[in-house]
C-alpha cells in the first residue's frame, strides 16, 4: 500500500481525484470460445442445471448423486428438479446478487452457475462466488474460461478490487483462486457457522493495477495454440500466474 503524508505528518492513503463508482453489473451475456455466461433464468436453466448437478463427481468415490461438490457451500438445498427451480428463484430474487448460468458452447446446456456478490460500487469492490459447478465442468477449460469472463467483465465495468472467498479447508477452491491469479490475503478465523460447523474463511483478491498482467496470462493460456489435438495444455495457467504474483 502506498501512502502520502498530510499536513499533520500522518501517513494517509493516496488521493483518488478521478474516482467514479462503477455501474452495477447488468447481467449481460459474456461470450467465450468454450462457453458463455448468461443471466440465470430459473424456468430456462433449472432442468439442465438439475441434470448436471445430479451427476456424480468421479473424483469422489462415495458421491452417487452429485452432492459432494456442495459440501463447502453448506450442502445442496434441494433433491429434485422442482426444488432446484425454487432454489434458483430464491437466488435470482436476491437483489444483492447477480446470478449467471454457465452454458457449454458445444452442447448448449447449462452446466453450472456463478454470481457476483458483495457488490459495493462506492468502494469499487465486487466478489465472485456461489460457484456451483457440476461434474461436467470438472477439470475442463470451461470452468476457467467462465471465471475469466466474469473477472474481465468486473474490471471492464471499473471495479478496482475483485474478491474470492472460500472455506479455508476447501483446498480445490484455494488452489483455483491462486491459479487464476488471486492473491491470498489471510484467514478470517471462526468467520461463520455453516450447518452447525465452524468455518474459517480464506480471503483472496486481485486489484485493478494487477489485472492487466493477469489478463495477459489468461489470454495466453486460453489460446488454441496452448492446447494439443487432445485438448492437453502445453503450459499451465498456474505457472503463468505464479510468475505474476511473485513479481
């Protein structure tokens, strides 16, 4: 953090004379090569999301109905398609959230959701969260591209701080944050009570001053020439962004 000194000899933050609060995200469709991210409409997306979320996670042998991926989100709040649609209606009715469905470009199916939350335009801060990715997105570039589209959009709107938070015990989420270029900021101890259990929360962020170099990493990683004919990456995103974070 940089600082200047006031007339009393006290260090204070740099002035932001041209600062203007950014607009609230409007849910515009974000187009990518592998997916698109569009405003979530329960009656349109509930059926395919329910089907995608019901697929077992192959990385979790005990997971038979897709519930394992919801553990760090407080558990899946529904057990059938009707319940899924009601839950999506409640989420989209929350005016503090901007909810998106993630659409697989190849199939046209909704395979996951994500939201903007904790949106504070006056401070230029916004968070990406409520990531409910299905097993159909697991270990595919769709997951990364969907988040990259949302990150790019947040900074294009004029936000100066992008946040990522997760259960401190959620190793995959913490690794995903750092892979995407987020900087670890620390642990909020005993931050929440979730389903009767303690949750410590890990905080991550990217600042607008850091974004151009991270955006370049994303573009180079997503480029078609970074993947072979079988879809295997030549250079990993984590290697690219680790270099930027270490600067």
